[in-house]
């Protein structure tokens, strides 16, 4: 009996030793399966938002449902095949994503020197790949020219304004309300003269008739360099004389082309951040627009009086917002962007003909631009920086970058209802300014446009090619 019991005990011990690992492994597999199932169920149960964000519209204006909504995304999250710009930007966006890098400290995100080094590294990696070089050779000539210097931003300044932060700083008793930063070229002297003698006057400027508002205005013209027959000539002697007389020229040593307008934004933000610390607002526009400066001053003063001004000024930008544009694929268009360079939608952006933003936002754009590779279309590039700041431009119907309707243009007080209209020749600007003064008494109580009174416009007509 004793031997029988011993044998039974031995076999029981052997079974326990052999089966225990198997049981443990089975329990582990069962646990892993349960975890996977729970995660899959959690993902499938997440609600997908069905509503889309519409335009932010300026206070006092009505929303227009005919405008396209802001797109959910403006660049696709994957590599977009061989799209050059997307391949450059994607690793930068991933690095600075607070979702992908929850443990990164704020100091790392705000280190601008490190941001600039990341841009250079991403550019060298992409351009070093043989497949990218092959595709680069297939890009249009103007895009190739742009790509050849899109990693450079250290252009020397050739001419600077005499006074800090532009012309018009004399006898100021308070910080400037508005800096007029106007993109121009060396040859457009007549445009600059028309602006200087009309809506671009500096110093203390009164607001609209019947209002006690007013503010100090400053002015600066932004230029690159033209192609000269004599390569030794860096800039014209006439421009130097003009600068000495008016003190409002800011010129850098880069080629003044359409695709380099983005450089003017980036270099201007850098200059503004250094020299214009107290300026409340910036008007950035072209030299062929007409601005109703008195109305603009009154409108901006009202924004500063807003109880929420301290919060809103951090991301304030106003203009004619284009909410759902796509890149032009027409190779005869000056806005042509091939799929090999960029794929995806454009962000919501304010038309580059004329836009107003706060001085605080200008400094934020300066810092953010160091994380975003240059893009050939300047107003789209500003939109790219804005969306990464989680800021959105405000749409205001008084910004007419696509002009009046035929019916509106004939009305006596039409120019008293707007803040900006594009585009106008120097002679038209001078005549319009005179008309504005002449009809001031009759139209003093006319309010700004708060609806879109144009005739119905087809969606394709809202593209940046207009």
C-alpha cells in the first residue's frame, strides 16, 4: 500500500510540473486577446463629427451660408507619394505634434533655433534622395527656381527706413495704431506716390466723419531686387534717393518675383518683431489696392475697446477669407502648383491683396514660420502658419479683393461702405481719394458692408486665380 501511494504521489507531481507552464501560457494568450478586442471596440465606437466649421465672420456682420466651409484638413496625413513640399513638411509637423509627443516640454516647442535646424535637415534629407532628384527635374522651371533657394532666408537688408518701424514716427504721443506694410517693386514708383498722397499718409490720422477716433499711422514699402543688365548694380540710384526723401523703403537682396512674395512676409515678420514692439495692427497689402483709411482706423479702434481685446488680439486677422481653395493645376496660370510639388487642400486664408492682423499675431507668425517650409503662394503660406497656430482669419465683407459688383460700383456712397478694394491704378487711387473726401458729408453715416451683395458667383470663381 505504501508503495502504491508513493507511485501515485510521484505521477501527480509530474503532471503538475508539466501542466503549470501550459496553463500560464493559455491565460496569457487569453488576456492578450481580450485587450486587442477591447481596443478594437473602443476605436469603432468613437463618434466621427459630422459638422464642419464655417467662416469666422467679423463682429457686426452676417454669416453667408453660400461660402465654403473651412476644410477639415489641408494636407493629407500620409506622404502623398512624391509630392515634394509634403515630404519636406510632414516630419516637421510630426515632431511638433503635441499629440504624438505628449512629454515634450514647452521650451522644446518654442526653441526657434532648433526649429530652423529641423527645416534644414528635412530639406537636405529629401533633396539627397535619388528618386526626389529625378522628380525634381520634372518640375516646371519656375518651381525649380523656387526649390533651389527655398531653404534660404538669410538675405541681407539693402535699404532700411530711417526711423524705427517705418516712416511717420515723429511727435507720436501714443503707440502706433497701424503700420501700412505694402508689397511693391522698384519699378512701381507711381503706385507708391499715389499711396503716399492718399490713403497711405502717416502721422496722426482721424477716423471716419462723425467719430472722435483717430490714431498714429506708419508706412513701409517692401521690396526685393530687379534684374538689371549690369549685374554689378544691386539696386537703383533712384530708389536710394526715394528712400532718403521719404524714409519708407525696406529692401532685401533677393530676386523680386511672384513666388518670392512669401519671402517678403517672412523677412517682414522678422523685421517687425525687432523694431515694432508697440504697434497694435499691421496692414499688409499690394500697391494696387485702395484703402478707406478713416473707416479702417475707426474699425480697429473699436476692436481695441472690445472687453475681450486682450484675448482676441493674440490671433486677430481680418480680410476676405477663402475657405476651401485647391491648388491650380493649370500650367498656364501664375498660381500653377503641380501635384509633384504639393498635394492636398489649401488652408483657410485671407486674400493677399489686403489683410489686417495684430502686432501680437505678427510676432507669433514670425516664430511659427521657422517651422514651416516656404510655399510659392504667399497668402496660402500665411494660412499654413495660421492653422498651425490654431488661429483662423476673420471674414469681413468690407474687404473686396475681388472688386464690387457692377451695380454697387455705381452707387454714390459705395466706397464709404468698404475697407479695401482691389485692384486700382495710381490715377484711379488719386481720383477715388478725392471722391471720398468730396462725398464725406453726404455719406458720413453709411455703415460698412455686412453682407455679400454681389451677384451669385460660381464656386470656381472664388479660386485664387481671379
